[in-house]
């Protein structure tokens, strides 16, 4: 080994490597638990998923080693070429891929099937990092903003066309990177609000606020409360206008206190949504008056946000129920885990929560899980692998995994921040964001907090494409980090 | 390391990550530590989902005779994960197989794509009542063995195999195309069983059973609250007259060809014979695949649905259609007469004809099937100055012929229907150059030879159109669906582009065919039959004999086409078969005078060994 390579090995961040190895091993143990069979009769040749995963892990080690050996300059030099190649590959895949349960995302070459969408994430991160670190790039240039968004949305849309909506959504995580690079936080806030309001308005659109009073809409009610809370926080953070916050809070709390008393003790059927409208109305009027009196645009914009949120809630409720076809509605409901019959995804979530819940503090022990074995959840060792952790290793196991991922993400951020090159820093944030999105959505889905979107848990879920793509994503960054002192890349 | 104004955002981002993870840990704490209900649920929460298959819709004929019904069959399923520690030898003995057999079968199961040790796998399929009865008690003792009851088809009549179709295990393609199916399910693979699969199959039911951690069934989940009852498939009343169908198959025995019979007033198919045929029960049960392989290798192609898929030049039967088009275009009237000197002669070109008086008017030209008449008429249409050029003339002609049901699929409810072929101007312009051809160049079209092709069903449909004096309904095999409706396309009247008044003379000509023309030998004394013989030229051997007819002349009840391959002239074989079919359908029996004809036909074997 020459001096340079030796130098790199010395500079590799062992914390990240350690966390990576720990997560991969824990992942393999879980797959083993999910697919292991006790029988050893001579004629039962049981599925060997854990065996195959071992092969994928072996390959990952080789891939990681190769990535660390490569000259660090190729990542910056070839970023656009790699991106272009993957865009073409995604389109080709869309055209030639066989129909696999409705999705056209697998390239089948003999015995090997690969999902280019998984690897395209790395390409997109490299490309985005290269573009945003290029000389003269600024968040204020509209043309550059458009190109930046295109870099993210083009692969995303192709993947949506491949019918892999889950994989495509992961690209949204890159907006965290844009935020770090100076994009206003409002975009992030509005994006999250839109997603949450949409889900809430559909999921609770037909639920009454109080069981005994039909005709009211819990979804809308929740959106109003959330909008008011967010608006008040903004007023507090930007203008420190304690009077406004206090006034509206007191108004809201007292109105509802009176409402609940009247409802409970006087048995009057109050429309709680009217109370919410009173609060929202007063807030908007107050904001507008502040905007005029103090000549501050911000108040006006916040009042727009409140009104817009209510409007958005109504529009998405209307669009969902009146414009979409029944089969489209069903598809969205299934994605949101609302089809609670025993057959659809609602069943899977219910089952996975039972499996996790039955693990208690310490779990049933390695290979002792019955829930994850006896009953049939199709994605037992892929999207729902976290169940096995919960059942066999209990709260200690699940917390360890969550903390492990958190440690990895925080470590990646701290590595990113110590880079001298902007390219490396942006790329590092890309890696952390993508891992964060996957972990948040996957675990959230399994414990019933987020919609059922089929994306793998990094390093855990069974499958070569997923493991390799995360390995590549991570080790390119480790390679960049190892050279942080040698190269000033710009 | 790089200074920028957004440095503090690293903390915001970190904070978001920490917050999400914290929420998840709290949630996990509540699920795993606080809430004890999940543990309870887990203890009685291993499901066995048992599919309950609906019974498939029955098929009856137009007179209510039951043709196809169901019988039970039992699939032995194994859940490998649960089939622990049982006596393999005893299990094999129970089913009457060897232990080696057992190991082999398990090997095959495990190599199937989509194999999972947790879901029931098909171990042995379609045990009959007799086979299953004795072992049912013993099977209970084996862990992980389930019996799946299914329905197979059984036949009261061993006829109409291709029209009825059969059911078979679903292909990978069918599973991917339709969520309804799972591996090992059965679905219609051809014929009515395929076309009306969604009507016949019903809806699956499901029973959810609880199991303990060792896989033993403990009872119904929540007292069957989530169980779903199967919805049986809808019964179908076919338009077939199964006795007529059977008679047709007997008449066609020993011959290659087809019979298509239609009720003109509705388009309902009365009989659809493809010969040689086979017994539909050959394709049921475990012998299905072996029999299917044997049938597909048979050089006489019994799996080829001749009335729907065979395409022949319609020969002289096509002259009736020509007579209609020529009248509509004003080229001829019923009184137009053309001379015939043993055929049509123009320069070097000659189309021969047989001896008959000359000249003939339209009615008699049909009666004697005069080639010269139609060559002259067709030529004067194509070369007529009233059209811009020959291309326009042939396209006008083509549109009329298409309106009579030729050239495109009729849209019957039998899969794989072929469309036949009617050429248009671009075909000839491509061969001869833009308008560098004339009536003489394509003269063989006039007598139904040359480029034109028709299926036997289309020829029968022409008979129905003439019988109706100008319209037809799309031929179809299904008369009624119990609790459903038949496709609206089957009750939509298709009018031809020929004025109804031009049909009468063609009908009279066809009547003369039977009274004193080419069909005389096959006449029926008590029924006014209208017919037309035809001969399809066969470049590969002896010509095909064709006959098209309908009866009675007024208020027709049946229109029919018969094709007997390699049998020569239409009058010899096809015509008597057609009139026997008509007589059988309208009278129910064959009178003494014609018994010897029936006998001759039943016994004739025209297939060379
Ligand atoms: Zn005559
Ligand atoms: Zn003649």
C-alpha cells in the first residue's frame, strides 16, 4: 500500500465506520430472525434470504473498499456525467423493466435484479453538491434555483412514473440540504404543513369532532388549531409580540373552556368548529391590524398563511372527495394506511404494532419471535424488518436502533461541518438527509405514525440494491472526508 | 470550517432529527412498555386465512338443458413452516405415494417463484370425491396440511368443446393482470369460460382462523366478524341448442370443417361446430395437461376453432352479396341479363362455367350460379364512368361488402375470432400501380375467389342478413346472464348499406337453388329453404365444399353455413348437412325419405388416413 492510501486509512472516521458495521450486523441478525426456520429435516430446503443477504454484505465490503481506494477527484469531476448516466438509465428502466406488481423499476439481467432508482440517489446528491458548490452559485439567482430544483425533480418524476412513489419521495429530503445552504426556512415549513394538512384533511375528513355531534369535520378542526399554533409561534419568534400571542391564546383557551362546560353540563350541542372559526377570524383581524399599524409585511404574510391553510384544507378535502375517482381515492387511502380492513396495509401496520408491542422491554429473545414468523406479513424482512427488532429485542433493541441511526446522522452532520470544501459539505448533508428521511418514514410507518410508504430501512432491510446504494452513498462521503486536509477542491 | 451566515442552521437540522427520534422513542415506549394490549393480542393473533372458493356459474342451453356444472375437487395444501416433525412416510402412504415421490414434490414446490414457507403451497391437486373421502379423516392428524376445496367442471353433453372452452390453472400473466387470482387458482382459458370469466367466477370468500404459536387452529377470529362469504358466479343461458350442436357434430364426424347456425332475428348462435372435435371433459382435472398436449400435437388440429378462425375464399356463396351490391349501385336490375358461353371470355382471360341456358336474368344467375353473370356485372361496376376511377369504384364496393359483416371481426363473444379479408383500392394500387388496373384485373373477386377471405361465421351471418332482408345482429353465444345483462353490442341492429328492396330477388334466386338448382338433391319437402352452394378453391388439394342457407323463406328461424374441407363441390356434402341441420332444428326429426341421406353423411369418412 502506498503512502497516500495509508494516509486515507488513517483519516477515515472510525465512528461512522463503527456505526455502519453495527447497523449492518444488527440488520442481518434481524433478517436471520425473520426468515430462519427451526426445521432441519433433510428435505426441507428453506428460503435462504439471510444467506443471500450475507452475500450482499460481502459485496458491500468490497464496494466500500473500492470506493475508499478511488481517487477523490473523480467524484467532483464526474458528478454531472454520473448524474446524466443515471437519468438515462432510469428512463431506459422505465421503458424496458417488466411489470413487477405494478412497478417498472427493476432491471433484470439474468439472475440479478437491480433497482436503478436506489442508486440514482447517490448520483443526484453528487450532482446537486457539484452544482451548488460551483463558482458564482447563489440562492438569489432565479435561473440557478430552477436548475437546482430540476436536478432534484427530474429523477424524482421518472421514479414516480416507474410507480415507485416511496423511493421518489425520498428526494424531498434534499430540501433539508437546500435549507442548510440558505434557502428560507419558510419553504420547508410550508412544505411540511402542506403534507401534514393534506394527510390530516383526508384521514380525518369524515370524523366528527365529538361523537355525539355529527356533521363536523375533525380534519378541518385540527388544521385550524395547527395553523393558529404555527402562526402564533411565528409571531413570537419574528416579532416577540407577546401581547398578540397572549390575547389570542387566552381567547382560544377560554372559548373552548366555556364551550366544553356548556356542552358537558348544560347539554347544549355546540358546534366546536364555530369556536375554532372565531379564534381563526380574530387572529387574522388582529394580524392585519398589526400589519397596518406597524407597517410590517410579516404580519400580513402570517395572516395569509392562516387563511391559506384553511383554504388548502378545504380544497384538498374537496379535491379528494369530488374530483378523484373512487379507485384513486382508495389508492391514496391505502398509502395513508386508512384502509383498515384486514387485507390491506392497515392490516400490516396493525400486525407490525402487535409484533413490536409484544416484545415488551427486553424482547422475546433472538429467534424466539412468533409474531414475525407464524403470520404472514409480505414485507417481513424488507420494509417491515423493524418489527422483528421490536419483537425479539424489545424496547431496548428498538431504542438502540433509533439511537444508533440518530448517532450516525449527527455524526455525519458534524463531519459535514468540518469539511473545507463546499462540495464535500453539501454532499455530507445530502447523505444525512436521505438517511434521515428513510429512517423517519420507515420506522414511523411500522409504529403507525406515518403513512405506509414502501421504502427500506437503511442497512437493515433485505435486498442488495438497498444495501449497496446506502453503502455507496455513505462511503463516498467517508472518502471525501478522509481527504479533507489534502484537497481544497474549489 | 467554511464560514457562512447560515452556520446556526446545523443546529436546527440536528434538532429536527433529535426531535423525530425522541418522538419515536416515546411512541415505542408507549407501545412496548405502557400499553399491554398488544401483548394480549399477540397471544391469540396468528392467523390462518382460508380462501373459500365460490361455485362457478352454470351453463345451460337455450332450452334450459344443463350443459356444464360443477363437481368438487380437493387440493392438498402444505404450509412447510408448520409441517414440522410429522411422519413423512405415514403421510405419503395415506396419499398413496412413495416417500421419494414426496421429496420430489417438495423440491418442485420450493423451486417455484414466490415460494414462501409460511403460506399454503399446493402439494397435490384435484382429488376427486372418491379419492378424497377415504383419506379425509387421516389427513387431520398431520400438522400444516390443509385441504382446499375447489370446483371443477363436469359436462352433461360431450359437445361444443371449443365454444364452451375450459378452465385451467391461471398463468403468471393472468395473476399479474388481475388481483383476483393467486397462484394455483383456476380461470377460463378459452371459449365462453374465458370471455365470461368475470361473470362466471363469482367472488372469493375468506375465513380467518386463529392459531396458537404452534400453528394449531383454535377457532374463528373475532367470531367470524371479518369473514367474507363467497358470492357464487352467475349462471349463463347460452343461445346454443345443445341437441342441434350434438347432431351437427355427428354429421361432421369424419370430416374436416365447420357448421355455424344463427337465429337471424336475434343473432343468437344456435350451433357452432368445429370438426374434428373432442370431448370437453378431456380438459378437466389432472389429465388436463397431458390431454391438452396430445390435442395440440394432433395434425388435424382439433383445438383450431374453425367456424371462428378458419378463413376461406367464400366462393359462389359470395355471389348473393355481389347481386346486392350491383343492384344498389344501379349496375344491374332484376331484369338485366348476361349471356354465358360456358363461361366468361375476354381476350386471353377465361372463367369457365357449367352448362345451362343463356342468357340468364339475376334470379336465374343465382339459381345456376353463373360465373359469367357476375364477371360481367362486376366488371361493368369497376370500370363504370360514374366513379372517378377504379379506386373509388372498388372502395364503394368494399364499403358495401363490409356493411354485410365481412372484412372485420363481427365481435362475437368467442375469443380469437378472425376478421377475414376484403381488399381495398390501396391493395391493388400497391400491386399494379396507382389506378393502373381495371375490372378484368381483379375479376376473380366477382365469384368470391382471389384475395377475398371469410370465416364460416361471416358466411352464416350473410345468410342471416339476407334472411332479415337487410340487417343483422352481432352473432353471440350468450342469451341471458342470470342477474346480469348481456353486452349491449348484441342487441344493436346493424343495417347493411343495401336497400331492403334489393333483397327479394336474391331470396327468390336462393329459393330456386333448392327447388330446381344446385341444391335440389338436398331439398326439404315441407320447408321453404333458401340456399346457395359454393366451392372454395384450395391450392393445396381438393376444393372445400361450402353451403349457405336460411329457412323458412318467410319469417326465417335459422341461417346456416357449412364448410366441408377437401370434399369438392358444395352440393355434394355441405348442402345435405345444412338442410339436415335445418330440418332437425325446425321439425325435430328427419323424415323417412331423407334417412338414407342422413345415414350416408353420418357414416362418410372423408379424412384420409
Ligand atoms: Zn334456369
Ligand atoms: Zn354461366
